[in-house]
C-alpha cells in the first residue's frame, strides 16, 4: 500500500512538472526533436548529442512515456535501500526520480550529471519550485568522465540513459568509481538500442 501511494505521488509530480504531456502527443514530440534520424539512428559521437537532448528537454513529458517512468520507479523502489545520503546520477536528464526522492526526504543530497544544458536547466527549475535547490548540484559533463571525487556517493543512478552512449561500458566504470564501498548502484536501460547495441549478457558482465 505504501509503495502504491508513492507511485501515485510520483504520477502527480510528473503531471505537475512536465505539463506538456497534456497538450502535446508523443508523436508530435518525436517529430519536433528529429527522432529517429537525429536520435537513435544518429552516428554522431556521444559528445555531439547534447543538442538533440536539449530539444528533448523542452518536450520531455511527452517524449517519455509515463507508464515506462512508473515501471522504472517500481524497480527502483523495490531494489534500493532508503534512506541513501547522497545520490549521484549519470545522464540524469531533468532529474525527475532524483529530485522527487529528495523532496520526499528519502535522500539528503543529489548531484545530477548531464551533458545537456537544457536538461540541467529544467532540473534546476524543478528543484527551485520544490525548494530543494540548495541540496542539488548540477554538473554539465560527459557521464563517462564526470571529474567528481572518488567514492563520493552513497548511491549512483544511471536511469534510461546508458543506451544512448557508444561508450556505455565507461559509464559503468564511472559509476563504480563514484560509489562508496558498500554503496548502491541502480542501472536501467534499453537493450539492443541502435547507438549502443547493448545485450543482456554484455550488461551482466
């Protein structure tokens, strides 16, 4: 029952901070950002994909399916121990999960790492409206090389972003570098995406 309430709470959070979902269809959002040519099928190096993610940021609530967000949240709540003091999130986008957990008091501090200025700008706006901005650090950087200190985080997230990178294994190495001994890591990603082609066996290794 408690988890069901949390899921409903996140859905309300999503509707509040990503209101474009009510007025813009997913098909329209995909067309606006240039998917799939500029997204999944792009052959640009990872560091040149920030422009695409900047466009996605403006229509994020329509671009992402709420039901997939809720499914990911369910797995997150099932698999992580709370409270975790400091979360670092790689490829964080607008930080929806992380900022929501911070607002609920499930974590004490959040560091969001993303190469898209517009994604981080949106995260900052949400944090300010939730009055948690002083507990949030925004880092514009490549997720595989965040330049953050070793063993910084009680938990490290990489949620629905890993498959965007051709160098996804280096993201995992960065997660391992950032997490404290006996800390937690949570990875969620699509398999066999065109840019990364991650298989389940590769990810397990």
